[in-house]
């Protein structure tokens, strides 16, 4: 493991090599490190398939509240902020650049405490009926904790309009004891009845053959205990990039390797199968002075699991905070070293933005009135999304 001093020295040595992507950023100093053919093999193959109209590309955006998009509205933590988040704006920017993309998928809870509050954050969830509550046990899913129902048959409804789709993946908790049966209806017609018993894992079932168009998805418990994660929708007639926002408020590196019942959370990439993952949870470790050795070990373990699932990884150094811990630079330096050691690309948002005061003067923070201000505004999230768009366009 690297000490803080060793980690900073390592970053200085790596930076001295001048490894940078060229020609994809308008600034003199680019935020990219180790963005090469070898660190983007899976991403480029999937992206090129989208452009050719022969396949989809799946992008997992994993991180803390600055991934979830909190404070994007510059007013409060949650209201309508998901549609202004970095992942959502990434899909918009990709589409504008000629690569069709959508970010209307629903995965997890973002650590929102109730389904009603989650609806204000993501209005495509159109009902929050009684009986559904956050499963606050140690069980984890992508995007934090499952939505649990043990008592009612009331249906959650999800309407990803105006996006038109003809296929969806339904994500749920498969469990050896806390299990039951749920139903999925499309436009009021039952298309699936699923039992969730089995070895502890993230379960996925794919519903195909729908008529392309807008649809209302309803999820209801039939019996037992149901832990529901969300839905991924796609239009199989129009190949596109699928952007998954799994951001979680207060997430840090320990959550990358938290248990999912009896299985580590990092088993889920083998279910969702992303081609590229952006990992953006360095900031909370930095501001709380979390163990640098554990930050290094946790991040390496998760990166290794992603790469084993044929997923390229882009590590993200988070934006500057108004206040920070005593080893402010050491966490970003550690990410540089991990990127070099494990063959990942990296976006250094912190160095690109400079100081908190300079970035705030640009209007890039949504919470400048807070003592620990660190959450971008919608404009700031758009800037961050631009960095990722350029990574995903690497080689074009």
C-alpha cells in the first residue's frame, strides 16, 4: 500500500510522463490520464457497434451524490435533480454528437429514504404506493438498497416516456430465504410472474417482444418478500448507448465492496454487463480522511472485478470541495497509481476545475451556501458530462 507521501510522489512521476489524450479537449490542460487504445478496448468495440447500428453500449456511472445529481437545481438535494445529473447530461451530449444515447433507466434508490421522495427526484416513477419502503438491511444492489415490500400488492409504476422501448430488464434480489413472487404488467397486461428464490445474487429477467412505443411498467408483489432494484429499457430497433445512473448519496470506497447478503456487491457487473464504468466516489473518502490504505484496496478490488467482467474502467477524481481533509491530494494521487497499475483511464475533475472558489465563480456549484459545498449545479454537471463524452468518443 502507498502512504500519502508516496502516493503524491507517484502521481508527480506519472504526470511527468505526459500521458494525456490529445485533440479531444478545448483546454490547454486536459483532465485525462492513460486514455489509450488499451484502456478502452471494450468501450470502443461497443460504441462502434452503436454507430454501425449492430449493437448497444452499456455505461455504468457509479459514485456518490455528485453522481446521483444532488443539488443540480441549486435549490435542494433531490427535486428533479436526476434528469440534470452528469449521467443524464452525458446521454444528451452523446446524442448531440451523433451517438444515440438514453439515460431513462431506473436502478436502485440513490440512498433516498422513501419512495415518495424518490419520485420527486425521478418523476418517471409515477406512483409510490404504501407497502414499499427502503430495505435498510445490509443487502445492497447497484444504486444502494432495494425497495422492499412484504405486505401489500400495490404496484409501483414507472413511465419512461417519451422514450419508446420494446424490451426491458427487470432487476431484483434473488435470495435463499427473503424471497417471494412478483408480477410485471405492461400497460395493464401481466407479462411476467417471477419467483425470487435462489442463491443470493442480483437477479435479472428480460422481457422481450413488446410493440415499440411508450409503455407504463407496473411492478407488484404477489407473495412473500420482494426486494426490487429497477428496470433497464431499450429499443432493439434503434441501437443506442444505455447510461445507468447508480449514484448514491454519501457513498465512499467501502461501499464498492459492501456485502450483498452473502455475496459482494461487485458481483453485479456480471449481471448488468457494462462495457465501461465511470467510478466517482473519491470525494467522500477525501473530505473525511478515510483510511488511504483501505481506499486503495477497496478501489482496486472493485476495478479488478469490473475488468474481469470485460468492462473498461475510467476512474474519476472528484471536484474540489469548499472544505477537505488533511490529505487532500493523496486520494487523487492514489487513483492515478491504480489507473497506471490496472490499466484504467482517468478523469481528473479536481485538477481541471482548480480551486473551489474559481469553479464557484463559474457557476458550477449548486450548493455554495453550504459549509461543505461540493455538489455541482446543472451547469457544473454538464461540464463533467462533457469530459465523459470525450472519453467515450476517444478514437473517433
